């Protein structure tokens, strides 16, 4: 039951990440279409319409930050994070397990610290009603809260991996890692 809930949380975060990227693509596509229409109007001698999505680069940046943070946990579980495994490959299973427990424990601690600070930034932005300096004043609490949520889900995934290893299991991403080592990825 717990495994299903955690895996569902990781999938939800990945879908939110994909949604953020899709919104970026739609917004940029609309802006591009507007420029193309303006160019065609100029070509036929008509005045350009001047379609502009205000603060597009700023909004796209916020969405990209949210997408990046939401994708962290699922990519960790899938074995898509870059990991240096030379040391782990040179030690036996027992030592590897100890090193992985230490690495995941330290990573979870750092991630929890990052989550706390991101949540604090979002809370302060909410308290003081901070907005972005662009043409469209975007409340900063939204992108900051999305980053904090993504970091929280990453922290949960790191603790999840640590618990799996402490319980005698193999890290979730180990099958992917082994396939890459053997040249059988994809």
C-alpha cells in the first residue's frame, strides 16, 4: 500500500513536470505563431497585429524551475541521475550497501535542508505579497512553492531509497545502472 502511494506520488510529480513543459511549449508556440502572422501581414502590406505574450521569458523560467524540481524524484527512481559509481563498483556488496546508506542519508539530509529553505522563501514571499518585477507581476510564492514541493518529493524519494537499502533491498535504480554498465540500456 505504502509502495503504491509513493510510486503514485513520484508519477504525479513527473506528470506535473511534463505539464509545466507542455505549457512552456504552448506559450512559446503561440508567441512564435504571432510573430509569423505579423511577418505575413507585413508581407501583404497590412499593419502587424503585434501579438505578444507579456513576460513570456519570466513565466517560462518559473515553469522550467517547477518542471525541473518536480522531475527530480522520478528521475532518481528511474536511474536517470548522474552518479559516480567507480568507487561502488570496486567494493563488495556489504561495503557498497554501507556507502549507499551513507550517501542516501547525507543526500536526504541536504535535500530536507533545501526543502526547508525553499518553503521558507515561499512563506516569506506569501507574507509580504512579493511579486516579480516583469510586466506581469507574478506572485513569487507560486514558483517558490512549486520548487519546495519538488524538493520535498525528492527528499521523500531519497529517504525511500535509504529505507529500501537498510531493509536489505537493492536501490530502485540499480537495474538501470547495471544495464548501462553492461551496455544494454534503452
